[in-house]
C-alpha cells in the first residue's frame, strides 16, 4: 500500500533491486526487496532509529569514541 506523501525510487543493492520510499528531506521510511517481497516498514525504521539513538547515547556517556570520528 503506498505511503501518502512519499516519493519512490528503485535502486540496486548487492545485486538485488530495492524500492525505497522517501518522506521529508530524504529520510527513507520504507524499503522493499522487489525480488523476495520482504518489506522493512515505517514502524521498523522507527524502532531502528530509536535503538540507534539509545546506543549512541550509551557510547557518549561511557566516553567511547565512534570509529568514524
């Protein structure tokens, strides 16, 4: 089912075609593997984002440095 207000693009990642749904300033809100039909939903992206921010906060409070910095 289409997401209202989203723009869609098809990209190739690792030899597989993936449809990405963008909302706002380029934020990906859904990803669907076009070969298998597996979908990473907006709810799953929200959980991933929340999990990532928790990990980043833990790293900041422990004094650990990100290897990309």
